[in-house]
């Protein structure tokens, strides 16, 4: 983390403002979120603000505006290009998730636009799907603005407080030790996640094996 921050700190504040704003905007407007979530850029903006490289109030304002405007462009793309948008290769590879997003939007309407802001995939596709479904723009804008303000402010503040906490620990025990501890925590989280998936898969297979003999017995008793 310290290496990334040090590298970005070499960029002028104006360039940092522009880059972070562009990434947040493009996430929803151009589906860049599939490659680099705008949330990462927003959090990084908060970290840079904690280093006094950027102004906290300004980067927060820019992230919120970029999120709202990016969603608006995404809405227009969906409204204008319609079903053709769903045939993009980028979206065809994610058909199952896309169908889930469309179902969520159909069931929850404006609430899906608001809640979708807090999930990476939904954040990237929900504006276009709202335009595709011909949701009234005023209704879309209301939920889009509410989600953008809360998400943008929260993401920047997370980065800001995380940056301050990291610096405080690093000053006490050193950057190398702090980075090593963060690495260990990350590895532990990955292992925990993999074990959780493995146990869930194992329980599913076990349940299927237990149910199979009962199913066979039932079929035999039912047969003439």
C-alpha cells in the first residue's frame, strides 16, 4: 500500500483529481467497472486526502458528482441503444449476473438503482438497465443522486480514515512490518473465504447423497 501511495503522490494534485474523477465517471458510463471499480479510485482519493495531497471536501464533491453524472450517461446509453446493448461481448460473458440485475430492477424499481450503487457489478450495469427498461428519468435521478451521495462520501471517507490509521501504525512499528501484517491479514481472509466455499460445497454434496437413497426408495414404493 505504501508503494502505491508513494507512486500516486508523484502525480500533481490536478492530475490526481482528474484521474480519480474520470475513473468514477467511466465506471457506470462506459462499463469500466468490470476492469477497475470506481470504488477503488474513490478510496484512493480519500487516502491521498489523508496525506494532504488532495483536499478532502473537493475530492468528495468530485467523486459524488462523477458518480451521479456517470450513472446519467449510463442511463442514456441504455435508453438509446436498448437491447443491442445486451449483445455486447462484455455483457454476454456475464449473462447470469445480468439476468439477476434485470430481475432485481423489475422487482424493486428505483430502490434497485439506489441499492445497486453499493455492489460493483450492479453499479456498472444498473443505470443502463434502468434506461433500457424506460424508467422515468426523474425517478431514476432521485434514487441515483441519493445513492451517489452516500456511496461517494462513504468511499472517500473510508480511504481517508484508513490512510490515517495506516500512517499511525507505520510510524509506530515501521512501514515494512505494517505492510507485512496487512499481507498476512489479506492471506488469512482469502483462506477463510476458500474454506467457507469448500465447506458449503461439501455440505451440499453430502445433503444430496443423503437424500438420494430416500428418493430411490420412494420411487420403488410408488412403482406398481
